[in-house]
């Protein structure tokens, strides 16, 4: 019988000692992770591993991904969710067209996307992975787009637009560019060792598992924090409707997309071995 393994990460802050004095305060990321935990419990996942703020360290998250790879068999489901800031580091192994690696900002340091996929590369063939990332998902044009938004004043318009819909101060899940650069400079030896140790080839190309990823926004957009949940997670929960949603993963994505403002459009992608059978299953369902 298939088993479910859930790793749920949510950070309302990061350690300013590592991030050049920046604490990255957010409001709803721990709540996002806790709501994913509630779904995993309702779906009777056999293992649920929460990592909230101070517990969401690089070593702990990577160790848990390693444990999942040792346990999961073909047909099992790994639910991997992240809510927090997104960042970028220089690409030193040459697998990114824009020269930048995307990261999750964990409490004591950034976790590079290649590290995540390298860890998932240890998953056995036939393992299903549903991955949710409610963060500012840096991509090929993200830093350029962010700079352009800020220079043109559009970033302020974006903030004003979101505030007008919720009547509260809105924060975005992006690592400020100045902090991003200083964090790398202050920890250059650490990050260069990580980045140079990554494989030359994109680890996504060698995955034996199937990864269905829904991210909180497009490459040139910002993901928004909220009072009770991040904007993406809040709308995901509305569509999920306490488990009443019974359609496929692509339909799940489309219905979430319809609830979002045009300034934040969640993206859907398949990484690893394509599986139409997996895509047509009901999200979060282990069996």
C-alpha cells in the first residue's frame, strides 16, 4: 500500500547573523506550513515532518530529504511544501542560462534549487512528488524584472493594489537585492563551496521520480504574504475546500489561478519523469 511522507517548511523570519542583519520578517508562513500539515494528517500521511522558522535549517531540511529518499518506494507520495522568502546566488556550475541559482531562504542559510533536486535525485523510480513553493520564485528574468518594477514605480503600485484588496500592509516574499548581495559576500566561502560542489549537469534532468510543482507566482512576479496565509496558499486552501476538491492536479492549478489577481499567477510544471497517471490523480491523495 502506498504511503505518504510530508515535509512542510514555513519561516516567519531568518537569522540576521547570517543575512547581513536582515531578519526577513513575514507573518503567515508558519501558518501556511501548518495548514499543509493539516491536509497531510487528513489524508493519513504516515510521516509528517514540520520545519518552522528556527527549526528550518539547511542541515535539518537536507537530512529530512535524505531520509525520505531512503524510505519511499515506487507509488509513494512525497509532499514537499515551502513558504518563505526566495533568493538568488551566482551560478558557479554553469547550468543556469541567466547565471543565477534560485534559493529558498532557510533560517541559517540559503538552500539552492540544485541542492533540492540533487536530494530528490536519490528518490526511487515511480515515487510521486507534489511540491508547493509559496515564495518569490526567482528565474531567468526575476532580478531584471524586480529592478525594472522598482525603478518604474510599478512595485509601489503593486503593493498599493494588494493593500487595497485586504486593507492591510502587504509584504512580499522576496529577498531584497542589497541583502542578497551582502549575504553572499559575507558568506562567500560557504556558498562557493556548496555551488562548486554541485554537479555540472542540471540535476532535474536525471530525476527518476515525477515532481509536480506549483509555485506561488511567475518568474517576473512577486509572491505576497498575508494576515492568515500567503495569498497563494490562501487561495489554494479555498479551492481545496477542506478536501471537497476531487479533480486532477492541472485542474487544481487552473482553479487556483482563476482566484488570483493578474499580478500574481501561480505556475505549474512537471520535473523528472512525466506521468499522466499521476497528473490525473486528486491532489494530496496518497492512494
